[in-house]
C-alpha cells in the first residue's frame, strides 16, 4: 500500500498529499513479542520535487526503539512514459530499556547501554517507472549503527552496504473493473539470511482487494482490504508464520490505513497509487467521458450537415459546360444570381510562387445583417481573356459547415471560341475579406487561415508551420463556440479542422503518457486544438513548450494565449 516505507524515492508517488498509519502485532502467543507502529506522509511538490516524513516505534519486551526521518525526492521525466525517481532520507532514533522490570537496575551493562542509546538513520533509493510497472532498489541503512538484542546486550555492528532491498511490481488491468497486481521483493543482507517475497493481489471493481503472499521462512500471508471513494484505503494482513513453530509463536496480524488529503496535484507528471488503482484516475476518466460527449455532439452536428464528398476535392480552375441559371448539379450545387460583382481588376497580389494575380470580389447580404464575401484570384496573364460570367454562380456547403462559391468565368480561347470556367473559393465575412485585402503579401495558406478564423478576435494568422518554429506566442480573444478554450495559456500539439481528428490525436497522446491532454476550439483561428499543457502563467507555458519540443512527438509544439 505504501512503498515509501521500503524506499524514499517513492515520496510523492501518490500524486496527492498522502498520510499512512500502520500497526503490526507479531507472534500473538508470545508475551513481549514485537509490536510496530509506523506513520508517514509524503507530498509531490512542483518541479519534480517531493517531500516526506515518517516516524516509528518498535517495542519488544524490555527494549523499545523510536525513530523519525525526513525525505527529499526528485522525479526525472525521460519521455513522458518513462520516469526515474530518486530519494534520500535522514533522521535519528533512540533505544530505551524498561529498567524498572530488573532486580538490579544499576548493573553496569544497562548503564553502558543507556550511554549509547541514540543513533542516526538514513536511507537512499532509486526507482524506474513505465506505465504501471515499477522497479526500485534502496539502501535502508546509510549510517553504521549498533543493533542491540534482548539475548545479548553486546551490540551488532551494521554498515551501509550490509542491506539492500529490491522491489518490483506491475498492475495489469484485465478490464475496467478488474486488475491483477504481482509484487516481488528481495532482501540482500550480510547480517541475516537473504530473503525473497512474492505477492499477488486482485483488485475487484477497485473497491475491495484480496491477495496472498509468500515470504521465505515465514510461510503464507493472507491480504485483504477496501477502498472508499478512491480516497481512503484500509488493508489487513494475517500471517500464519513458519509452519515448524507457528503453533508456539501464534499468528501475526497487521493493519494499514492510507488517506489522500485534498485533490490530485495539477503539476504531477507521474502517479502510481494503490488507493487509486483504476487504469485511469478519476480526473482522467472524467476527461475521457467529456471527450466522448464532445465526439457525440460533433457526430450529431455532422449528421445535420449536407454530405458532399466530391466537393472536398475540387480546387483550382476546371473547364465545364455552361449551366443555365437555376440549374442544379449532381453534387448538390445550386446556381445563384444574388452575388454582386465588385472592384474588378482593382485587387492584386503576388502568390507564394511569385506569380502576379488579380482578384475578383463578390458580395451578397447574409441572414445576420452583414455581407458574405468571396475573393477569387486568377493569374494576371489570364485576366485579359477571362471575364466574370453574367449568369448565376454555383453554391455548395461542405461537410464541415463552410460554404464555397463556384465563380463562373467566361474565357476566350485563341481560336475565338468561348468556354465557361468554374473556380471554387470559400465564403468569408467582411472582416476576413478586409484582412486579406489589406495584407496582399499573405500566401494562399495564410489566407486560408484568415478565412477559417475571425479577424475581430485576432490579428495574428501565422500558419501553424510558422508557429512551430517561433519562440513567440499567438494571442487571441475568446469566442463563443460550444468547445471554446477558456482564458489561459496553452501548449498546442496539433490543429485540426474536424473535431474527430483532434480527438483521435488527443487519445494517441494520452496513450503515450500525456494525461493532461484536452481538445478545445478557437473561434479566432477556426481550428480544434489538442492541448498538452495549461497554465495561467505565460512564462511557465513557454518554458514548458521549450521542454516539450525536445521530445520527437512534440517537436512542433507552440503556444496559444486566450484572453477574454
């Protein structure tokens, strides 16, 4: 339940401020048999640092040992799925004897013992984590000290490398409600015989657990316990003891109680908790449920839109036979005579290939009191041979809800014949049109960014490729989309025109260990964004982006700042 007892590197591993208490009664048939009481707490701090503290008392007959220590730990993030932890503890303790039980309390042996009753304690540990697999080793005794036994008051000298402990465990989730968790412990010692221990635990609906353990020379141990609201864990152990002498010694029992104080720390990058044994934490399950809800909403919205797979692939100039006004094509395209032709030959630009182009502007009143606008660009060399057709232009709605106009041109060929050419362009609003017209250096890709976004919410329409290499950040105002990102600072891992693609990428990153991933929308930019880090501090967000760019999967991460 509490691997921090074995290894100080586990400080903070619960992801919460965690408090544990334990009581153990050994060999119940023997008067004065050892009794152990232990209490500890540990907490993960920001920056991968962890803090812990513990205290214990062991009483056995006339002897009693009490000690306490504090621990510091550090988490190293290798690549979001592999982690290393380091821990170091230091403290002190005291041995005492109940001299009132002796007929000769002034015996020199007792006097000498009381003069040497204090000692230093310390331990060091290191652990490796991958998914739900944990492996660690620890040196339980960093300081040389003397052990005093009831049978002989002459001390036994113990040095740091006389004891080493290795521990491994893995939690395999068979289903959402059932998990199997094997543990293995090996204790190397130069003072007592080496010892191994194997345990297997079954988590049932992550509310109760049962298990068994075999400890070398100590026989079988039965384990069982319960968890309450993923916050409290209560565990019991019943040990029969060595079969050769168990009837004389009696069984041993132990009770452990763990408690998570408060909520999970937002800054925690790695968690391995016995109390929260689900494959995903409550916070992660809520996030996945919200993603599923968003997916259903997006699917419902898509089902209400006109499906036009053919329309998605038509780009550029396509010769086609002339259509009469009001005719309907076989792809759901309809003619419209409501578009007003504006500013012919007054728009000019140089495209990304260095070619000169002239622009045609079409306008039509919309249902919200403004105007829909289409900007259609043709090569300047062809402008003299192409004129806007007098009959209706084609209109269609794409699967993502955007609209396109097929601007009809009449082109005069060198042989004097005339043909109709249709060029498809996206419908935008007046603000988007003004942004494009006033920035003639914008490339087609940048114009597409403007067309998807809202110039009233941002003036920065740099492409995502540009942002992936920029050390700056984009600032936008918050819109009113159903999935609109709230005010804050976000590290963006990917941008998608459709929600389902963003959700799929978010799930992929989640499986790779990025458990804080969310999907949100920016009306200012017109994209669904996959967010891997969120903070109210822009400096911290940019610093986190720089760290994430060192990972191949996030090498193109950039920062989006959303304001109210």
